[in-house]
C-alpha cells in the first residue's frame, strides 16, 4: 500500500498564493504519475495538474499559467504552487498517485486538504 498525506491548505484572499504538498510513504513501491485533483461543493472531482516520474507536466486549462506542479522523487513528494488564486479555486484538493507496490500497479488517493479563496 501507498499512503498519501497532503498539507498546505488554508484560507487566502483572492490574488494570493498557497503551496500544497503531498508526501507518499509505504514499502516496496515505485511511483509513476502524481496528480492533483479538486472537488468543490456540488461538483464532480476534476483534474488540476499532473507530473510524470520524468518531470513532464500537464495542467487543466483553468489553472494554466497560475499553478505549477513539481515533485521530489527522492522524498516521494509532489507540490502544487498556486498563485493568483480566485474564488472559483475554492475546493478540497486531493493528491493522487499511480504506483506499483511489489508487482501490482494501483491508484492511490490522499485524504484531501481544503483550500478556500475568499475576501
């Protein structure tokens, strides 16, 4: 199994910044792609950003130019730097990892961290 623990959420004013972190832990695992998703009240969970083990990134159109995803493969940690935050970015942000534990590949989720953008 792989455990994912997010941190860094909170409340910020419009135009502000936050940095989310997600640390993966477990035994005998290798992580491939790490992603951030978010879910706001009454809406489905949506993809925000993703990064491969080689560093290739992908972003939702709504966050391009404002959010930056990065990862530290030694620490098994992924980050999401969020700048120029808007009220519509308010959501619970979830870390997701596609990982192999021993010989089995699976999809893992963190518990989520709340981000609130409000004046």
